[in-house]
C-alpha cells in the first residue's frame, strides 16, 4: 500500500538555512529512497508502506539526534483514483 506522511521538526527557525535537525531528517528520508517534498513548514514523504514505515523511525531518530525538541508526524494512505465520475473513491 502506498502511504503519504508529513513531519515537522521543532524548534522552528523562520529565516535563513533550515536547522540541522530538519536537514538530518531530510537526509534520512532521501537515504530511504522515499519521494520527498521539503518545505519551510514541514516535509512530505511518500512510498510503499514496507519502505516508508521503517524509514519513519530513522527520520525521527535523526531529527532528535541533531537537536529537535519535537517531531510531529501524520501518516495516511495515498490518494486513490476516483472509481466513477461521481467522485467516489474506489473502496469507499
């Protein structure tokens, strides 16, 4: 099953280079081979569950090892294509 996750590391620093804890989490996600969307307020990752779920532990560990004081994480199944023109999703 394909999953999407989004995580935010704190403390948040609004100006300049991203903090080391954010960059370390990003590196862990990239090293896991996940699709990554690094943004100023959070990082989105996606991949198959057998790759993404174990990588989340490494991402969180990397963030804390490099100074994060909090990591907020959300995980959900990836969007599925609509099953019909009425917009209902397959399996709904």
